[in-house]
């Protein structure tokens, strides 16, 4: 198998995992505080939310690295 094919498959898998990890994260209140919702200014991430955030950061770095490697090869 050529290296370009392997890098394309790895990049595709990372893209799917990164998308899933971002979509699984809980959303902030957004503009709801302007319309009478709770106004949580600062909230710490705990448990699975923290791990999901860390996984998103790691997956994004890996995706960037594979994308650069795919361009350079």
C-alpha cells in the first residue's frame, strides 16, 4: 500500500473521530443569559467532559500533523 493511501485513510478516520468528539461536548449557554437564562461565566470541566475536551485537542493536533505529512509526501 502506498503511503499516500495510508495517510488518506488515517486522515479520514481522524476527521470522523474529531467531529464526533466535538459534537459530543456540551454546549455553553450562549445568548440564553441575555434572555433570562443562567449566566454562568466560568465553569470547570469535570469527568468525562474534561476527557472529551482533552481528546479533542489531541485529535486536532494529530489531524494537523497527518494533513501536513500528507501534503509533504
